[in-house]
């Protein structure tokens, strides 16, 4: 995904004393992705200034019970919160988000974090693993150990006691060069080569 032409923070809707904060969750709606936990965390905050966008749903005929529960919980949020079925490209939807949350129980890489950076959103990672390493390597985004920490952070953003993170286009573009397909392939081949050498 390319960040060319994607708005930066200066061009996005800012969150002031009366603004709405849009949080996105992208990818498969399944229990190991922690989607229901994110929905519950947003619901518990009880703010009419929060909008949650969950993208990655499936048609009703093949929809699993977990997703049905997530959709039911989302309907209680209001304020434009919605579940959207899977789309070929997340660009149009992700660029509307201020934050994109990754709450997977286990994930080796975390493509959604890279996509969030490309789309001008700030990635939030709850837990550790590949996604948190991307935040650490790029310096873009925030990592929390618990959902309680995530809730406290969002509450402070809404209250204005801490500032919205801001990342300019040049910083995002530089960070993304580390995760271009060719760069990632080189790293994978390097790791595989090291593993093969260990076995020889």
C-alpha cells in the first residue's frame, strides 16, 4: 500500500472539545483478533464522541456466531459506529480513522499496522508480538499491555489532557520503506537461511 496522496494529520479532522474520535479495527472478525474486547472497551468508555469502525465482516450465510455477537454489540454503540464487510482495499475506510487498533492474541507480523501508517492513522497495539515490534521499529503508534491502559489513553485524548499523536508524511514514508515487499522478503529469506544453516 502506498501513502502517496493520503492525508496527514494536518489535513484530517482534528479532535477538539466537541470532535468525534474514529477508531478502526480491520481484518478477520474472530476471537483471536480481540474484536469483541475492543468493542467492549469502547462501550465501557460511554462517550458519544467515539465512533468505532470494524471492517472485515462476512455475509450472513457464512457468518460465524462470534461475528454475530460482535455485530449485536456494535449496534448498541450508536454515533455512526458500524461493521463493514471485507473490502478489496482498506484505503478509503482506514483514512477516515484517527487510530487503528490491533488486539490480536498472537500475530507474527501485523500488516494492519503498516497499512495504518500508510493511511495516516496512528496504530494502537494491545499486547506484544509482531505488531508491537513494528511500532517500536518505526516509532509510530502506541503499545499497551492491557485494555484498561487503552481505555485510559483514549479517555485522556477525549479530555484533552494529552495531545493527539502527529506524524508527518515524510516520517511515514521513511518508515514504510522498511516494509516494502522487497525489504520484507529479504528479511524472511535471511531468517530462513539462518535456520537452514543451523540445521546443517
